[in-house]
C-alpha cells in the first residue's frame, strides 16, 4: 500500500512551537514536522481505543449481543476443550 502525505495548515501556540524547535535542534526529534506527526498518530491511536472501549461497553449492555456471544461460546466449547487438552499432553 502506498502511503501518501498531504500538507495541511494549522496553528500552534508559540511556546509549544518554540519547544518543538528546541527539541529538534537538540536531536530529541528529527524535525518539528515529525514531532507533530508522532503526536497526532498517538492521539489517533488513543481516540481509536476510546471509541472501541465505548462500543464494547455498549455491546456488553445489548441483550442480543450477549445471547449471540453465549451461543458462540457454547458452540466452540468442545473444540476449545480439545485444544486445551492437546497443549497439556
């Protein structure tokens, strides 16, 4: 898969930008751009986890989902038992 980049204009507080420039000059980050990119990536991962957690909480409150889950667990209980038994031997 080819990764593409797109320029986007945004504003940062001057103090924050100054710190990022100092970090870049000191070698803590390769560039201000890479620091911003890493921060945004970390934020997206954190937000994705929060969304998934929220969706899982909603599913846990859904009686039809819980019923489906129980049925699937029952359907696979024998094969799960067999797999566990094979590991013990």
